[in-house]
């Protein structure tokens, strides 16, 4: 575990909050997997198990006025940002009480109130969106930061390079957060990228960057504080590569034939929750009843979310054409 750069922040209360947030994401994702097998959640489902330290380390560092653009593996980002678990799960159920009225599902969580500008089903699709948001703030002369999360697979997309180039040319206040979990779906990083040190790619565009152990929540938080401060002060982009590993398959449809069981098992011994909890215990910051109490609180929240989603309503058929381009065009002509 990385030594703290800011000692006052390593209070017991803060450390327990970091642990609880990671456990909250993990238990929610495990529940989603269970609900998926029961066909309560349908379509695609991409879980965040193993990567929790990134969302928990980065997002609380941002201010409420800052903006977030996520990927299709965004449940953890949404929960940490403050979108209620009830409306997140209702969205996955396809109920109109969901944060996107049940129209987006697992991959398209959106919440205007928290400046959460959505997940995106397209690999790298959020990158140009973050450029647009960053450009708007640049034109306003604002120091609002747009944080854009994406995976290592997005680095192979043209829009990654286009977005990085524009961010550098136009000096946009965008924090690029690469969640490098070593696999773009079923393709190992070394098979798709000749340069596997992803943060070095930022230097090609003269963007400040650093790499961090994405399994160490304290290291991620410290790096995020440096990065957000740099973006806000300079009004220029910053690139943060968080090296991590997903413990579940790419999606619920993935048979994982591209990686050995032994590899996954080896990573389970250094995943962020086990690692951080062990560090807290070794430093006498964790009491015997802390984790059971956290889990009880989280389980109660999950139960409430399930009940909320189950009781939710389907959007009436006659309303299915709402929010479409055709309807908007008709209204504009009136």
C-alpha cells in the first residue's frame, strides 16, 4: 500500500469510507450478476469487480460542478458519483423510474443532477463527448473539470488519438482516466498495442501524464488529487493511467477462453478490497465489527434498491416515441 501523500486524509473515518465504497460497488455488482441469471436484468451487463479502487479513488476528488463521462462498465462510477442505487437498478430493470427512464439500461446510465453524462456502449465513444464538454467550459473561461473514463481497448480507436490531439491543441480542461485492465474484450493488451505503457502515449500529444497502481485506492486517490489540481490550475488536459484487472468476465456472455483460470486466481490475491482491508488490519485501523456493519448497511441498501426496481413501472406503449428526433422535429415545426 502506498504511503500517504497527505497524512490528514488518512484518518480512520476516511479510510473506512474508502473501504465501504469499494465493498458497496462489489456487492451491488454481485447482486446484479444474480439478478441477470434470474432474467430480471436483460441485455448486456459489464461488471466492475476488481476495478473499484479507480472510481472510489478518482470521483470523490472531483467537485459537484465537474463533469463525468463513463464507459459501459459504469455502475461503480454512477454509485460513487451519488446517483441513488434505487434509480440505477430500476434503469437496469428497464423501468421508467430508472435514471434514464429505463431506455438506456446497464450501459447508458445518465443523471443530469450529478453531472454524470452517461455510460457509452461504443468503445471510446465517451472521448469525443468529453472534448465537447471541455470545449464548452474552455469557451466559458471556466475551471470546471471533465473526467473521462475509458478502457485500454479505446486506445486502439481513432477517436482516442483525435480527442487527445484536440485536447492538447485547444488546451481543454479534461482529465483522461484510462482503466487499463489488460484486456480489450478478449484481446490481451500486448497483442493489440506495440507500446503497452499507455500513459506514454499522452507524451506524443504533449499532455502531462502518470501511471498508477489501480489496485491501490490510496495511490489512486493521491494521483487523482494531483491530476485534478493540475487540470483546474492550468486549464489543460492531464492523462492518468490506472493499471487494474477485472475479476469477472468482460460481460455476462463472455466464456473467458482467452485467459487462464490461474491468472484470474492470482489477481484475486491482490485485488483492491482484499489488499486495502488487509492494510487497514495490519495498521490497526479496522475494528472487528467494522466490515460486518458496513456489509449489513450495504445489504439493506441493495434490498431497498431491488424492491424499488421490482415495484417500478414499464413505460406505456403510447409514450415510446417520446424523446425521439422525429417528435422533436414535429414540435419544432409547430
